[in-house]
C-alpha cells in the first residue's frame, strides 16, 4: 500500500472568486487569501486550501451530488453565532426542530442529541415528556456562503480550522471500504464500518426514520453513517436522502476534492490496476501534475503531486 495521501484542497466554482475569498477571510479570521497553482485560494491555518474557479453562470447545487457542505471548528460556536447575526451580510440556514415548522439558529437551542446529532420523532416526544432542556452550549450551525455555499461551524474547539467535508453516499459503508482499499484512507473512530462488513454485504438500507434538528423541514436521515480522514480533515457521510441518484460533482458549486501524493505515477498505476474510473489522465496543474478519478458516488477526486 502506498503512503496515505494528504488532504490538499476543496475546489469550488464561483461567480466572483475574490469576493468569495474576502467573505471567508472575514468570517474565519485565521484564514488568509493566497494563490496556489495560479488559482485564487483561501488558506486555512493547517495549510488546507479552498480553491476557486471563476464561472460565468451561478454554479448549480442541484440535483444533489455527493458533496453536501464543508465545515469549520471554531472556539465558541454560540459566540460566533452572535457575531455573525450582527453582520447584515451573513445569512444563516435555520435548523428545523420537527416538521411542524419550528426552527432554531443553532443545534444547542433544541433537545440534546448526543453523538447521533439528531433525534427521531419518537425520541423527541420522549425528551419532551421527560422535560429535557436545551444545553445552550456548543452546538453546530450553518451560514450561507457566497454562491449559495453551505458552511457549517461547530464548537467549542481549541483552534479555528477547516475540519470536514460532509457528503452523501449511495452506500456509506461501501464508500468507506472503497476509500480504504483504493486510497488507504484512515477510518474514523465511532463511525467505522463494522468488522464483519465487506464489499458483498456493505449495502445497508437507509435508516427508516429522519431526525432533527435539520436544515430540511422533513428531517435528515443520519443512518447509516461512516467517515474517513486525510490528515486532519474528515470526509463524513450519510446515506443519500432520496431515491434519486447522486449526480457527478464536476461543474457544480463543490466541484471536487483534492488529495496530495508525493509521487503521482505509482498511484496512477495502482488505481488503473484496480479498475478505478479516471475522469482525466495526468495533466499540468500550476507547477506540478495531477489526475482526476471518480469516487464511489460520482464525486470527483483530484490527486495532486506535491514533492
């Protein structure tokens, strides 16, 4: 097995890359504006990048691709919420507490959900009957970024940094096995595929019950779930939310995810030998090379050679 790739960047399409970067620098003060490979970029303090390509029409976010949103650790999510709400240029996505239309701005304003991050209708009824109160501490919330981006922030953490890309997968357990087999990805404790699971039995049906809080009034299906890590960035997955297939990510707002490798040629040989789909053969990218492959739910994954 070749050495595990690092997380290099998330690549977005944008009507105005410079304005988008300026927005993120203002909201996340640990970041800075930069150029990488001749492409406008936002640099996170752990050297993770978000790259922006200029497009002439609003980049689509529907139909849904495998890439849903990206998220940040912040030192105090409730304090950050207060800061953002005082800024007229920052809009939030409300979190529905049930499908009756009630909303909160941050998850810690509703019933505690623990590691599952949400409660089903029956669990909410039980919490109400027991008189469970919101913690009003920590929590996650979503602001609206440029071009309609969904940006999650959550706390409380020691330092601000980009920490995850949240995705949907046709079959989350199969996706984890795919990333581990082909990209030597690190599974995440508490979200790993069961040891008994393999490529023949990993297609687990989506859970029968949605849960709340959720950005969608009808709730969010949070099982099954799985995740892997590259460096300190987690790719975390829920099952796709509808019966509609996930569409390719290329050309959408969230165009692709890029991983860094020290030597591209052995990776190309390995992945071709394993039958992985190549979207683009090796090409120049700034002063280095890259290749583009397709993930298990049609997400584009770029391998960037960083020596």
